[in-house]
C-alpha cells in the first residue's frame, strides 16, 4: 500500500500497487546515482538500503537493465546502493560513481530549497 501525504502530514491518497510500474530507460547505475545524489528531493532516512532497493524495483520496471537472464534485480540495486568500504578508511564508503571513468548523469540537479 502506498500512502501519499501533503506537506502538513494529512493523508491525500492511499493506493495499493496494482502491478503497474514506471518504465526506467537508463541503467541500474543511473537509477542508483539519481537516488543517492538526490540533493534533498527524496526523504529516505528511515529506510535501509535493502528496503530502498526493493521499493525502487517495486515501482520501476527495470527489466531492460538486466545484464544476465535470471539475475536478481533487487540484489543488484542493493549492491550498488551499499557501495564498498574504502580499504584506507573503514568509515568511508566508495560508490561506483566515484571512479574516474564513470560519467555522472545528474550533477546539475539543484538542492531542494524549502
């Protein structure tokens, strides 16, 4: 069930997922980059990365992003979301978009101003 609320926290609409999904036309990396680099546009502080991956896959059709038949899309998105621990600093997480060869797609998204 999806519950939408307005800015005052009043319930606007409640709906169940009928199986309809938004078609994602980018790659899995693009999806995760957009999600992680949202600049305040997405509030997700109470979600685990595993739950965030499941929700992204629930609401977006990512079927064209699979590299191998039979691969688990939720697990693939989760692996991208969690990143890797930096070998030099165990408290720093490195993401795929931190690699010099990766060209970021969403650098121009401005920070949300309330």
